[in-house]
């Protein structure tokens, strides 16, 4: 450590260069302890005059996760996901890392602040060992500015949303688009996984090549291998000519494998080889085909569970899950529903389908509904309402039956909560034990009263005893 410090002091040019760089520059060892840091590091993270040498990265920068484990920085579950830690260790092992994005929460000025950093790192060999030069560029304000720009618009690359989870998704798309690695999109059906895959492709250097989608669940097992890898004439009954598969069609571009959890084991083996070597043989051929394709996969299954059950290969799972992206369900971003409805109405207008808008009551119903089918279900509901309203104003009665049933159930539960034993007792006595009549007296539906009595069985017995 002392030898390295002397080197930095002696080399006047290097020392002046480090002072002039507006980014944080750190030199760390295999244990992620800091040997040297420039002045910009102190300014960016507001570290004052406290010494940061000999401390681990998280402890020196005052990362909140450094306090979680008794061992300090680098030993908690969150620390294992830290991009700064990973980048520094990769550099120590001899790899050069450029523009990795890291989010860290740091205690500064008496409060916790989130920093968004671009991390670059490279190995640095010296007489007494190998070190990593880590450069931290603060892009927090740039990310916030991008978010404000997106918030002023409907969305990004055809994906509609302004909720924070969607803004985070848009940033992730931009980050991974330029890094040519496999991406796994995870989310419920109808959340727009294909739109996200297309956005990644269109933001990437491969945008001028084909984006080829394949729904792995829609093709029979016997045809799936041929569809993906192609076949030669005579390979099977009906193969009357050579046919290129989706991999060859996507050469130079992106192949989107939707519902990848449905792939048969045999096809999983062949896909693993393509990911490892970039080669395959069409069905019935001995000729090896080499392709350059980026793989984006999607699933609504828990692939970890599928691996445990033996339905999905573990080695393939880790190959496709290099960059996992989780898509939020619509019920977790209900603030986007009015925006989506407006978008779908505009689409209908472009197709010549007119209406006078949507009433507040109808919009309120759309907002409280849980949307198990997500954005796809919302789009279908708007289309249904456009047909029913016949060019007029969309009202609650124009919405699909399941939404109206949900409203009635919620209203029934609300009324049920307003019932109490004394009111129900009086109504039952007045009606002579007739539950339908008692429900009318109480101003609730029969189902609501029946639910209340089911929750209070002793009450009905008491009323029946009094009526005898």
C-alpha cells in the first residue's frame, strides 16, 4: 500500500490528471479496500475530510447496505447484487468493464440519497499486486431529467405508462439495448412482454435487422424444432422443400422466444448449443449453420420452480437469464389506466371508430378493477365498450360483464360491512323470518344478507327461537 501511495505522489502528471477528472476515481485491492482516491470522489459523495483509504468501498462511501452485515461491506444479500462490487472484482480478475449502471443508497448530509452511477473499471498491475481502477460517474440528475421528459409524454417505444415502475423499465431498456447479452422478461400474461422485447431491439445496434418473434406455446412439439431451426427437403412427411428456420431469419437481428418455459426438453438442448456456440443443424441436415442472433426470452412462469421440478434445464436457465427484467402488472400501476384508455380510444379513432369519450363513473370502474389479464384485458374492455356505446359516451353499463360483477361484489361487501346484528335481528323479526323480505327492508341484496348470516350463524338461531 505504501509503495503504491509513493508511486502516485511521485508521478506528478498522473496525480494532476486524477485531480482534473470530474468523476470519482478509486484504486482498490482484491478485498475491495481503497488504496487511493481523487478529490472528485469526496465532492461527489460529500465525504468531508474523513480518511477513506484502507476502507472497503461501501464503508468509505457510506452505503446503507454496508451496515446490514456484521462483516460490513460486501457480505449482505443486497451487497451481492451491487454493481460497483461486481465491477471491481471483475477488473481484479483481468476484465475491463465499461458503463455498468449502479444504483446505491448513501448517507449524506444527514439523510439517505440514491445515486445512479456509471461504473467503469480496469485492472492495474503493480509490483506488490493487482488492483482495480474504478471510475464512478454520477448520472443521477441526467436520469431524473430523462424521467421528467418521459413523464411529459405517454410512454416510450409504444409502451404506455408514466408510473415510476414504468419509468424504471424504460431506463432498463435503454441500458440493456446496447449490451449484446440474453435478456429474460418475466411477468404475467398481458403485461406487454413482446412490446418490451421489440423496444430493446429497436434501441439496439441491431435495429436495422429483423426482429423475429416466436410463441413457443402456440406451436406443436413436432413442428417447433423445424420452426426454430428449419429443415431440409425430405426431413419428414410434408417437407417438400428446404425451409429456413426463425434463427436463420433473425441472423444479425433479434429472436424473441415468448413463453420459453413451454419448450420441450429436446429443443432446450439444441437452444443451449446455439447460445453457447452460435451453431445448429436444420432438421434432417448434417450441415452446420452459424448465426449471429440476440436472444430475448419471456415467460409468465417461475422458471426457478420449473428447474426444481425438472421441467427446464438449469444450464439453459442461467444462459437466458443474464439480464432479468420484471414487468409490473397493471394492478400495481393503476395511475396509468386513464392514459392507456386514452391511447386505445385514439387507436380506435384512427381506425374510424368514434365515441364521445368515457364518463367519470366508467373510468372509476376501470380504475378499481384488478385486471387479471393486465393491459391486454383493458384493451379488450375498451373495444367492447366502443361497440356497446354505438358512438355515444362510454358509461358503466357499456363495460364487460365481469367488470360490472366486480363492482356489484364490492358494493355488496361494503353494504355488508354496514350491517350489524341489531338491524338484521329487527328486519328478520319484522319479516317473520323471510330472508328475501328482510334484505329488502335492510336495502341490501339477498346474497349480502346471506353472507352476513353465514358469518353470524347464532343470530339466525336466536331469531328463529323468538318467532316460535
